């Protein structure tokens, strides 16, 4: 999901990865600020879900 409001963009979603034979997944959010032609991450949060969930 991505939403914008003025120079701010809010992103949220789910991620997944594999580390060896273990599968991991979780969720993320990011607030990005547009500064002219440059986008800068203002805040980012990443969580890891409990294995087996």
C-alpha cells in the first residue's frame, strides 16, 4: 500500500526472506519525504513475525 499527501509518501506492506532453510516474514512501514527530485526516508519500521505464524 502506498499513499501520498503533499510531499509525504506512506508505504506499508509485508516482506519475506529465506535464511538458510528458515523462512522469515514480517511487515514494514516507511514515511518518505520528497525534497525536490530527491526522496528521503524520514522513518522506517520493520517487524519480524513469530515463526510458524
